[in-house]
């Protein structure tokens, strides 16, 4: 179909010649020496996810 070919060609052209831009964020770390164990949040729990079976942390951690 000529129409579908034109659509796919248009999409391929847009994806090829359109630069990808990513947002950047400045990271910051705050350490409190009076607290022995601190919790890090914002990583989505990937490493400790049960389907990967890494067992780096217990359920209570």
C-alpha cells in the first residue's frame, strides 16, 4: 500500500533526523553522621526485585 509506505518513510525520516534530547538533573547527597543506617530512595527497587533473585536485602531492609 502506497499510503503505508509513505507513513513509514515519514516516521523513519523524523526519527533519523530529529536529535534526541535528555533532561539533566544535578544530584545532591546529604549525609548525617549521627544516623548509622540511612535509606536511599528513588531507584525503583530494581536490585532487590524478587524476580531477579539477587537477595541483596532482606524483606525488613
